[in-house]
C-alpha cells in the first residue's frame, strides 16, 4: 500500500499508461495508474481567464477503492478508485496580489458540473458529475479546495491537516505565490478520498481560472485593468517585464508608465484584451513578441531617457506634421523594393483559443476576393496564431486587420539621414519624398534605428510603408508606379 507520493514540481505534463475495461472488477489500490511528470518544464503563468491544461501534481495521497457508490449516496452501485491529490495550477499576476478565482474544471474533455466560482484565500466546494449509467467514462468528484496564491497561504490550513493522514504538516509547503487546488474527500467516511471513477487510469485534470491585477498600486493599465473577461494587455506585458519569478525582472524604474497607460486606454477603447495560460518552454521575450504581434505594437528603449516604451501602430498621425525625409536632410536611400501582386496574401486564417468551445483551438478567416481575381483565382493563404485571443469577435477583427496589412504590395527601404532624426524611434511614422526611386510624400514606419557612431554620425532608418497610409485613399497618379505625384482620389458608387 502506498502511503503517499512526492512528485517533481517544475513540470507540466502527465504521462499515463491506459488500461481500459468495459466492466471493471473490484479495483485494487496497487493497480491505480498515478500520473508522472517530466522535470524542467515551466510552471504555467495565468493571465486573464484561461484554461490550464497542464497543472502540476505535487502530492498524491494513499490510493484506495470504494466497493459501492450507493454507500456514498451516488445511484451507481459500482466500484471506483479514489485518491487525494494536490495540484499547483500556476503563477497568478504579481505573486497573487490581484484578483484570482477558480471557475471550472475538466477531467479529460468532460467538464464537471456544479462548481461555484471560488476566490477567497481558502475556499471549498463539493462538485460532481454523473453521466448515465456508470462505466469507465463516468466521473464523480467529492470536495475541492482552492488556494489563490496569496503571500500568507498555508496548504495545510485548515483542510489538509484534517483530511490527509500519515503526513507531517511541516513536510508540505504553503506554495505561496502559486494557485493551488486540492482534490479530496467529501464528509462521508465511506468515500474518504477524491473519487476518480471506475477506470484505474487517472484522468488528465485541467482547471479554468482567472487572474487580473487590480488596484491603483499597479499603474501599467490603471484604471483600464480588465476588458470584459480578459486582462488588459498592458498589465500582462508589464508583469512579464517587471516580475522576477519566472519572468524578465526589469526594474520598474526603467519602464515608462505613461506610454503603457496610454496604450492601455487605447486597447480598452478597442475592447482588445488578452487571456492565456503560458505553459510552453519558450523564453519570456518570445512571449513578449507574441503579445506585440497581437496588439500590433513595438517595444523599444528610448535613447533620450533610457526608458522602455510601448507604441501601438495605429492610424493616429497627421501626414503633414510628421518628420519628412528628402534630399536636403538625407544622403542616400538604399535597398528600395516593392512587392508584386503575384505573391500577395488574399486570405488570412487566424487561429485562436475559443473560450466558447472549452478553450479548443478555433479559427476565423478574412478574404479579399478581388485580390484573388487579380491573381488568376489563386488563393494565397497565411495562417497566423494568436493564442491570447479567446473570443470569435476579437479573432475576426484581428484576421481583418492582418489581411489589410498583407493584401497590398508595400515598399521598403533604408534611409541614411542626418542627425536631425536622432530622436526618431521604432514605430514612428515618417514621410519620404525622393527621386530615383521616385517617391512623393509616401508615409513609412520606422522598423529599426541605428543612431551612428562617433566616427560616422549619420542615422540609419529601416523603413516599411505604413499600411494605414495605403488605405487613406491615395494612389500614384500616372501610367505606372513611380512617375508623377500622389493625388487624393474620391470613389463614388
């Protein structure tokens, strides 16, 4: 008989050995397949409202068996396996200094019924689901205890010390800073452990949780901290940059709060939020890049003050007042290129996480039939993944935005200019007028800035045509591109 099982902490996935019987005989504790984990995988990071598919089992109690469900008030009359389990679900916002709740729970892809949202530092609920006559797919629960990851929680107080025997309290940590869930017995002494069902294979448990950073003490997005069920993206980005535990750990004094607050207000007005369980093994900066792609933004260090700033790429400039590159302040235009229509994208399929379908992958599509006609009916599709998007409405908006950015040939080049452009930053809009190549007042975005050296003070700007400018209703005038000036065009239907 097993008296307990310690399981590795820094891990994320179960490995199961399946054993399926149509009519299970009376279960024996030694035949219970207990989940194992692989060392080295990350603890999930919880942002917004999401499903954590790979919680970490950190403790398993003594396995056992129940001979007859009717003895514990379940109308099934069958044998079942039972065992208490303690899971670390993930790391909430800023070590639990926000609002965190448990909203749902699955065993495999079957969702438990009857779970009320739990959000206090220690809350318990009895949950159960019984589907038809009991067989290997039947599920029953018992009692669940939820710990929200606050800085003073104790995993043994008040429930574990009562219901877990043969364990010295000092040997189980409080897992402070971690959202934790305990599955254990109800109050019936006949079923004194969590009931996993008639199959000896323990199902893959997953949990729906939400975590939001709230309160004016967290300035990155205040007072725009939530966008419906989602977190404001600026809170997520600020937390990834600033928090030290499992994140990048930048000093908050190096982050420009004003730019984050301005971006938070814009994203809130756009109803653009972010929810995701980050449980992959990528570096934190890769997740930062994923967020920047979703919100269409650039993150950079401002050379004037050394602060990390955020800039959303939006249609928010006046072409008549932005910096203007021309022969008087520029000495060279290198690598000018313009894409052709042949390979232009005319269909975008955006893959996202659909909350309405229990957080399964789903997709929304945006198409440009006119482009396809001009390409002999050929479909040029691009698939883009945005796992932080959780609603069909936002996914459709993102697909349309990405199609707009990709469905026109855009120019790109590198401009060598004088030091009057020393304060230009990535994401800024600039206007270019040049000859050979012939460019007349076209707006570009700065993709990269090289501010020169002591020996060579020229500023080098990598530029790409701004796709917002393409849709301002301005086209080249003349028989071919690059000849004549740009004129405003009004289309009348």
